[in-house]
């Protein structure tokens, strides 16, 4: 009887393990899961099989990008007294890390840490490294460092997770120090440093470090080479760099990718499109886009955004329609691009229509960035009262980017009263931001309210705030 009891669960286990974890096999996984529940195989106690089944289900749903289902299964596992082991927690922690960073989610991570201590599982190196990666994801440098220090012989994965934690917290000096103390480095080590610089706005340093990587002896001897994540990060730095050589560097990287990659991946291609778009080289962006064998939504978004950025608003909106005709579903990023295009072209009716369609037709909840685009749309068209009314109707408090768009519109259209109100709110939010003082002062100067303009300039001097000097490309 016991053999028969084990045989079917083992068969289901093999079926789950054979699933290739693509969206196409999601139905099969759900069917196997349903059969396991219906026959009570997840309730078998005092046997290894129920823990193994739960572990496999948790990992399978995680690979299907369904982290909430994985966490729900973990709760069910505890409720049915199937003891989690060292294979359970890495998958559960990865599921938590993939969710939005919120106070509730981070608390779950801390409670699991305590649970691992109680169960005596924290000595397992995979469990420790999983917690290190989780704290890195949350930007909790203190807990990440504590876990790392408790590892007697850190492996390269642990080192890389710590590098990532330093980068997310902005401690690049510590990251560099650890990088050069590592007994061994791989492509993820190099990429963690490059990505850390990129995330912290240090574009020049990111590009320089990539160039150092390319002349490293491990790369020269073929032991390692840049991967997709490396290219995405360094191209982002090239796109955001003020260095006059950024375009040249990016094109060199593109050339290297062509020589070493069989074909561009979706994310590498998308990064190249964004890079060329920000550099104003639309012909190159189109060449990359048209050469991609697989074009996912992110590639279309990059092309739409590039067109909107370079004064091709009509083309951007045409691409949006073409994308929908191909049954590709727009996402949050898509609407940032099309709303920006509408704002630049002052297509108010269409822009408001698209903003409404986000939630009504596509079930997308607008974010602060989308509200900022609408404020920019109304402000550019001179509809300042409508823009201010829209800001006041927002479901959350407007941040500096939204108010900044409104203040800029007040300067362009010479609305002193509204500019004064919005400017004062902005100075409360960003008392050290020189640009806010300058724009508000310009509004006063434009209306010849010289005493107010002089008072603002004086306030800047007293606060020790200096205007950032302009840079001429001719210099």
C-alpha cells in the first residue's frame, strides 16, 4: 500500500520536473497541482514526498513568473506541517525578492530569517547566500553585511551579492575595495560594479570600468566576456553621459556585440535603440529595431520613446497604433512614451483620451510619471488652470517632478500667481535644488517683479546654493 501511495506522487513529481517552465506549460502545471490536491498527496505526512512536492511546485511557479502562487504554496506547506528544508527557502526568498519592495514584503523576509535560525537551516551556504541576495535587493546594507560576515568561506556568488548590495546603497568605494580583494572574479562581479556606477549616476566611471574589463587578462584569454546585463548597463551609462566620446564608445560596444553575438537579444537590442535615440541617431535606432528577429513590447517602447524624444511625435503615435494592431499589449512604459509624444505635439484631446484608456481599456494604474506627462501636456498647451486642477485631483501627493513640469509651464506662459504658489511648494520639497530658485526667479523677472527676483537670488547665496554653470559644446 505504501509503495502504491508513493508511486503516483513520484509520477506527478516527474511530470512537474519535465515542464519547461514557459507560459505554454502553465496549464499543465495547474492540472498536475490540481490532481495533487484532489488526491490528497500534499497531505501525506511523515514522508519526504510532501516536502519534495511542495518544493517542486514552489520552484515551478516561480519559474513561471508567479511568485505570489509560490508564497501561497509556502504558507500552505507550513499549514499542512510539511517541514521546509534548505531547498525550500532559496526559492521562497527569490519569490519575495521578485515582488515590489514594500514594508510588508520586507517584513516577510525578516520573519523567514528568524524561521531559518529556529529550524537550524542557516548554516547551509545556499540559504545564507539567498538571504544575502534578498537584503541586497531591499537595499538593507546592514543586514546584508551581517549575513556576509557570518559566512566563513564566501563563494563568488556571495561576494557578487555583496557587491550588488553596496551598489544599491550607493557605497561604491566599499564595492570597489571588495572587488579588488576578491580571490576570484567573474562577469557578474564586473557587471555588478558597472551597474552600481550606472544606478548611482556615475556614467563616466561605469564606462571607464567597462573599458578596464575589456583589457583584463581574463577577457583577453577568453575566460570571461561581457553578457547581456553588462551591455544593458554600460549602454545606459553611454546614453546618459555628458562625455563627448559617449556616442563613439556606444558604437564601439555595438560593434563588439555584432562581432561576438550570433544575434542581438531582446534586451540588448532594446538598450541599443534607447542609446541611439538619446544620441539623436534615429536611423541607427531604426536599423537595430528592424534587424531584431524578435521584437517584444520593450523594443517597441524604446522606439516610441526615441521618436518622441527627437521631434517625431506623429511617427511615435503611428508606431503605437501599429504595435496594437500586431496584438502587442502596451504597458506602463508604452504610455509614458505616447503621452510624452502628445505633450510635445500639444495633442491635448488625444493625450487625455490615452490617459483615460490606460485604466479603462488596458487595466493599467497610472503612476506619478504618467500624471507628470499629463501635467506637461496641459502646461505646454497653456492650459495652466486645467493642469493645476489635474494636480489637485491626483490620488496621491504630487512629487517634485510633477510640480516642476507645472512650474516650467508657468515660466513659459508667464503665470506669476500660479508660478509663485507652485514654486513655493517646490522649494519646500527641494530646498537645495538650484534649478527651482532659478525658474521661479525667472518668472518674477519676466513679470518685472525685481524685488522678488532679487530676494530669491539672495536666498540662494545665503543658503550656499550655487547655480550649475551651463556647458557649451563649442568649448
